[in-house]
């Protein structure tokens, strides 16, 4: 796939690595274009561009910014009608130990309202940057799950294919409103990693009796 990746931070770096390893073509843009250029230059299949030139014919946009910057970063790309936007953000408090949204809405739903022509799918928000960078394989044959939620089935199938192309386990989490549940799960995961000292090579999942 041709993918526009917004953000050159820790999650952006993990995405560039895993997407290019999977054979996707990535156009990276960020507030700091120089940082994006350095990151893209380290990965075959990735290029950097200013926001106004980054969209081109990409089918998918991955939003790898903080929630506070998300809407402005998307709008800087230009019209998003017909594009799939993967929202990985979590509406975290400054200390990363709480959420600023919940119950009646979510970061994903607020982003969808701001870009009504796009198909927004929540995904990767429960995956820590360190896990993304190292890849999907955990000990004991376990595979890191990626929950994805959205209102358009075709968009979700595209996102599922993208998740699986990188080797992660795709788990359908229903409609976009279920981002209201996924974002708190991410908050708990962050607490376990940092607040409870379990480290950053962890990921939430569900187990099955049979």
C-alpha cells in the first residue's frame, strides 16, 4: 500500500520500520520536516515530504501524533475525502496517567467529526512504541494483538490487511464508538508499563478457554 504517515516521534519511527519491512511505500511528514527526512532516509521505501505534499495518492493515512496535535496535523494534509485515517492517539493527561475524554466520546470520534470525508479507524493505540519498534513476536509463540474499530467495513478490512501484513494479530473491536473502551485500555497499559514498573515490552490481549 501507499501510506502517508504523520508524525516522526517514537510511534512514527516504529511505523516507518515495520511498514517498510512489510513492503509498503511510506511518505512521512512531521512538524519538524528535518527530523522526518532523517528518519525516512534510514529506511528503503520511505520518503519525507512537507504536509501539503505528503498525501498524494496514498490510500491510508496513519496519524502518529499526540491527540492535542491530531486534528491540525490532519487538516494540514489537505482534503481527506475517501481516505482511510488510522487514529492511534490516546487523549492523555500531561502525566500520562489519565484520559481527558471518555464515557460519551473518544479521541477517535472527535477526530472523525473534524474530518467528515475520511473513514476513521481506531487502531494501534494499545501498542506501545517500544513494542511496535521490536515487532509482533513475543515469547512462547505469542503475537501482539492490534484492536481496530470503525464504522466502515471496507475501511476496517483494509486496516486489517495492513495490520496482518506487518505480522500483528488483527482483532475486530466493532464500531468506532468502541474507541471509548480502547482508549482506557491503552491508559491501563501505560500504567502497567510505567506506573507499575512492568516495562515497555507488554501488550494487552484477551484469552479464550477454548
